[in-house]
C-alpha cells in the first residue's frame, strides 16, 4: 500500500514531467479512496536524491537572462506562457516537498498540500496545452528558479516555509495574475482569460493554506504573526514586498486586517516615491 509522504518524495524526485503529473493524480485519487496510509512521524531520507526531479530543459538562468515577455508578438506571448508553466511546475514540486519534508504536523496539513499539488499539476497541464497552441512546449525557453530557491532556503523550518513560500512568493501571483488576465482580455484571447481565472481562483486557496498553517504554528508557540514574519523574512532573505497589491484576493486568502494595513502603507510609500 502507498504511504503519502514517502510517495510524495518519490514523485518529487521524478524527472519526467508527464509521469510526475500522472503519478500525482493517481496518488490524489488513491488517497481520496482511502487506499493510501499516512505516517505523520517518519523522518524520510533524501540524501541520494536530486530534488526536485526536473527534465533536462528548461535551462535555468538568472532572472535577468530570461527572454522578455512581449504581448505584441506570438513568440513574446509564448514566452509568457512558458514562464507561467515553469511557475506551476515549481509550485507542484513545492507542494510535494511540503508533504514529505516536515513530520508531525496535523493530518489536515498533509491533505491540504496534497490538494494544492494536484491543483498545481492541473494548472501546469492547462498552461502547457495552451503553450502548445503557439507551437512550443515546456522546456523550449530558459527559465529562472527563484521560487524553488526559497523552498531550498526553508528546508530546516516548517514555519519559515509557510511564511515565505505560499504567503510571500506565491502571494505575488495574486497581485500579478489579474493584470496579465486583463492584457489577454484586450487582445480577445478568451481561452487565456479562462485559464488565468481558474488559476487566480485556486491560488487564493493555496495562499490560504499557507496562512492557515503559518498562523497555526504561531498560535502553537504563542508567537506574534506580524513579528514572526518580519524576523523570518530577514533571516531567510525573503524578497522585499512591493505593490501594487490585490487586496481583495489577499483578504480572501486569509491575510489579516493588520497585515493588509501594512501592505497599504507600502503602497502609499511607493506612490509617494514614484
């Protein structure tokens, strides 16, 4: 019988994209059918594995070397979709990593992240299929690795992972996706708009998962979420938060009124400096 955390590690290490996606779908279905066990306390060993498993392409480069994403050419739009596919591929991997790496969390934590992993793999499939309509596939353009780099920095701490990956790195998508969606509305690419609406809806839930477990861990240790976040962001060198922010989506994703007020002050400062 499959065990959830052990199998998540094996899928994470898989280098074949389609196999990774299909094995994840199977794991999700088998878990829903109660044919997968869950060992909360096992400490798994990844020393002999190269994580995450990824195909030979795309070539990973510094962000400044990623091709420009221009909306006025077919290639430019393809590059944009490729960058979104890469984000979703990494997001699928980070959800799998959250499952296997951190023992002794509540059962619901692992179930939340399994659902996130399944939805990220679905997003990847939607985006890659649309990318193929331009004559390209995932791997055809260089990509950067900033999201996974933050995953690697937080391998020693579940509270840092929850603070700095879903509710920092992924939350930036809540701010960015509406603008991208509106650009595709302008050129009347209805399928692109539909895909981006699905992603935005689901990503609100994914950031909510990060907020839920970050706040759970803070409450467990009687920590202030605001102070703790600041300390973790400094310790792990998180990117500086910059607006504009999607306040409605962030509120739906579980950010508190105090946190939203802090973001509003960052917005005001940015406006004054502009």
